[in-house]
C-alpha cells in the first residue's frame, strides 16, 4: 500500500531540509526514524539501514516495493547523480503538498452534495413508506430500504465500476491515449486534469534543468514519468524531430497537444536563453489554472446535486401521482 500524499509531503520536506542544511544523507535518514510520519516509520527504518550500508537513496526506496511511486524514485535518482538531492526532495514535497490540498478540497466540496443526494433519496420515498402503499400495492419497510439504501449502494457500485474501468483503460496502450483525449474534452474537469498534468510535467523539467540535466534528457524523463498518456504520446511523436529538424518548441507544436501559451513561452525561453525562468512562469501559470478549475468543480458539485435531487423528486412525485390516479380509476370502475 502506497503512502498518502500528506505523509510523503512531510517526509520529503523534512529530509530535504536536513540535507539542505548540510547533514549527510546517512545521518539525515537515520534521524528521521522517530520524527517521520507514523505510517512511514517502519519504511524509514528500512531506508536508514540500506542507506547506512552504502546504497543510494533511490535504490533503498526500491527495497520498499511500490510504496514509493516510480516518479519519486526516478526524480531522486536523477538529482542524486547531479548533487541536487535537496532540490529534488523539496520539489517532491511541494508536489505532494499540492496534491493533498487539492484532494482535501475536492473531498470537502463533495460532502454536502453527497449528503444532499442521500437525504433526497430517503425523503422522496418517505410518503409511500408512511402510507404503506405505492402504485396500489403494499409498501413495506423492506421495500423502502431497497428503494433508498439499496439505490444508494447500487449507485456507489456503478460509480466504483466506472472509475475502475477508467483507470484500467488508462493503462492499456493506444486506448489510454484515446481515453485521455476524451477526458480532456470534458468541460471544467477535463481542463483541471490536463492543466494539473502540465503543471507537474513543466515542474519536473524545471527541476531536472536546475539539477544540471540537459533539456532533451529532462524532456524525455518528465514525459515518461508524468501520469498523462496524452503528453507521453505527444513526446514520442515529437522526439524524432527534436534537435535534427526542429527546435523543441516547434516539435512540441507539431503534435497539436500542447497549448499555444506553452509553445510561446518555450520558444521565448529558447530564443532568450532563459529557459529556467520561462519554465518557472509556466509552472506557476498552470498551477494557478488548475486551482481555478478546482474551485469551479467544487462550486458546481452542489448545483449538480441540486439538479439531480430535484429531478429524482419530480420523478417520485409523478410516480405517486400516477398511483393515486390508478387507484381513483379503479374506484370509479367499481
């Protein structure tokens, strides 16, 4: 089981701060055995033993299986080789801090809509339960539970199945690119997801440049590690054009995946020789954009919940009205 974003952010911040202060990596990891997040202390103890035995930090992390993501191990490997481990650790800390904050905000914004929909389902079926009749038939407590709690359970299962299929489709070659392109076209949510991926992609490239890695190698590593099949596929199509025929900005533009502002900033960095500065501006730009998109998602969640509850209530009202009309017609016939 992987560590949470919150725990990883705290761990990388503590370790990066110690190394930045001049403490050797061996002593830094050993000192964190009792100060790291509680859920990580057994893993940190194993890391300390491996690092104290002479293993590089990224190799020690591999001994913990998949508890540390591949992106983290790759970033630490690259920065260890260039002597910028503290920069890599602090960058990872900021990444997971942003990720944890975004997830917390999304969960907090979802609580009220979920409670509203749950209440709507129970309230809409309450009249039939009180009168113990629906559509001219007896309406028992078991029927009420099936139409309320049973409906909510079915909805949860459907949502879980949809998320599972979506995640699975993003792991299948070729299909993942098509699915990612479709997700990008979804209003608000699609831009949120793609802007977040661009922010992490640009930040990774900036980190590797700061660590002394060349732009071509940094671009390749960031594109392969980012969790966005669309960006990874765009790089694969642009890679043969980089260096020989076209500048990086022109090669990226030829894929028709990257936004115009990214291409413009990149071209400006190439021409001015201030690529670090341009990448820093790009990272901040996309971070601000995905945060605004997240705010829009949180704002619209209650509105969508209102609409769904209202629609469900209307359907229930028509159902009850229909049962009354059927009963009335039966009485007239008698």
